[in-house]
């Protein structure tokens, strides 16, 4: 990277330099390291390396990182750059203008469904002799993916870009293009970039475009150039938060409506309606009434297969209930007939793939009664971690019939864990040890914190057996105590089990 930074000495524009360095540091964006954080290990490591090199290319790179880096990288890079400047290391003429920009306008293009916002922020350099170097940062915010910033790019053809966006909105009644305040744009984009960073887990990065990593650092720095001071604007069709009672009332209103009168299984339809409403409230910014082809496809083919245990009757009913829901909500949100037709077409296209995509765990030979004991809340994503916590749930152990024990019940949990430790009858600290196993089992059951199961999976992937993994989790929980942030950090840092794991 330091060799590549020599090219920075030859560029004539601060914009080109910023984009080059943003592309460079994007090489490790989203990377998962077994030990440490990529921004710290690689980003701060690059700053330290450049500081020691002390060359003109190194100084140029440090100047750029002082503006484009994370807060820690920027602080270290600024100090190192000042030290090199005091030693009279040469720097390019454009270095003083790096990042010296002012916003000239902010705009958003919204689709009528409320699926996504395309935000355009335009900037110009403050110095008159810079030739303006006008440019636009464009970012796509995807509300079907938890409001993440899904795509980003930069254009130097600002006027052409804005003219094209206006023309598309005029030609397409499903689009709306308007100017927004810079404070609103900043709040919207900061929230979206945060959602991207927090998406998924250590094994799953956010589903962003190929170009997002290259523009990530540039976008972060430009957003900071926008004035703060406003809350994030609510997505299209947002409403006040839905309480449990309000959700139940909405479901009852739907089930009694003309749109739902053709649904033949009222019980299955009611449960499916609850899932649709919960998805809209919890995953779509409190918008259960919003429908679109993409949202309905994501619900059917992504969220349901990962999150919800459906009965056979519900699996059969859910596409029909979703179509009825679209007809019920369209008049309430003002969705056009064209939009409703497209949504219904999208549902039926997804319906053809739903039976294959929704892999009912009972089709793998798991007893439905067993699955229902493990998933009384229907949270399908919890199945693996709950099986890990309670592996003995069928058959008999002495006079105990395991099929009658409920892992959701605290008393039955103790019995199950005692059976799990039947080979350690004379252990001197048995009661205390079982109490800690109960603590870890309860946390795994609830998925709290999520880092607990993520750490367990990493250790299992390395070939460690179940009891070794549980004992390491117990040791960390006992050492950290009740501080949730410290516990999450300690679990994130687990890369392997020491040679002599705690017993």
C-alpha cells in the first residue's frame, strides 16, 4: 500500500487523491479477523508503518488518512503527519485542500413502495483556485435490508446526474425526486452506514454492492462535512410504534375485512397475519401496512425460512394470506393499482419457490413434537443453539422419560443438565458447576447476548467438543460478571481454546 501511495504524488486533484485512498483502505472493509479488529490491526498498522517510512509518499498517505480514516486512525495519522512535516518531508500542493469541501445541495429519490431511498449529496472545494472539482456522493438506502447503505459511488458530472434523476421521476409515477435539508441527509446516511456496519454477525457481512467498500471511507468523511442537528427522517409510510394490543387489533381488522373473506383456514390465516404484522413492525421500521414486490419476496423467501417455525397448514396458507394483506393495505397507504398488481405478481412468483426455500426442519427427520418443545416461540433461528444447550430430549434415562421434559421450564432444565452431567457424580463443586451450566443454557435459549452462540460456533468449527466449549463460555461469564458490553467484547475476542481449558 505504501508503494501504491507513490501514485498520490502524481495526481493533480484532491478529489482524485481522496478516492484513491478510499479505494485503498476499502481493501479490508468488512473483513473478519480471527484476532483483533481489521480497522485496528490493518488500518492503524498502516499508519504506524507509514510513520516509520517517513517518505513523501508516506506523508501523503498519512495526510489522506487523517481525513478519511476512523477516529483512531485519523488521530494517529495527523500526529505522524505533523512530525514528518516538521522534518521538511515534501508533500503535494493539493494536500492543504484535502477534505476542505462545502455541501452545495442534498436530494433524495424515493420509490412509491418505500423500498429504498437514493440520496444525492453534492459538494465543492472551498478554494476558488481548485477549479471547483464539483462532485456528488450517491448512496442507496435499502429498507428491505434493515435500512442499510447498500451501494455508494461518486460522480463528477453533477448537473447531468441531477437532470437525469429529475427526468426519471417525471417519467415514472412510481418515483419522486426532491431536495432535502443537509441535516436530514446526514442523519439518514449516518444511520444507514451504522446499519450496514451492524448487519449480520461475524460470519455474514452486509449484502452490499461491489463498489461499497471502495467508497466507504470517502462517504463517511463527506457525511461529516454535512451539518448535524436533525433526526433521521422517517421512511415512507412510517407510523407510530405498534404495541402488542395495536398489532392484535390490526390483525382482527384484517381478518374481518373483505380482502380476507376467501381464506379457508381462519386459524392458520390468523397466525400468518401475526407473522406479517410482526415482520413489518420489527424489521421494516414500524411499517406493517407497507407492501411491495421486493418486501413480500424478502418476507417469503428470506425472513420466514430463517426465523419462523410454520405448521404445514401455515406453510400452505401464507402466500394467500400475504396476497390478501396486500389488497387490504394498498388503499390505506395510497398504493396505486399499478403498484398493487406488481406486488401481487411478485408474491405469486415467490410462491413458486417458497416450498423449496422453506426447509421445514421436520423434513430432515426431526420429530415435530421435539421441534415444538425447542421452539415454543416459533423462532426457527434458535433451533441450533437450543439443541446445543439441551442435547438429551428423547428416550429414557433411568426412570426419567426425556420426552416429557420441557426445556423451556426452569425445573425441567435442571433435570436435563443433571442428566447431561451423569458421568460426574462425585464432583466436589457439582451444585455450583450445574448452576453455571444453567446460566449459559438460559442465555443460549434466549440468544442473549448473540455473541455467545457466535463464539460457540467458532470453537465448534475448530474441532472442540461441546463440553470444552461450554466450559470456556462459563469461565468467561464467571470472570466478566453482569456487564453486557464487556461480556460481548470478551466473547468476540475468543479465537480458540487455550491448551488447558477451564473445567
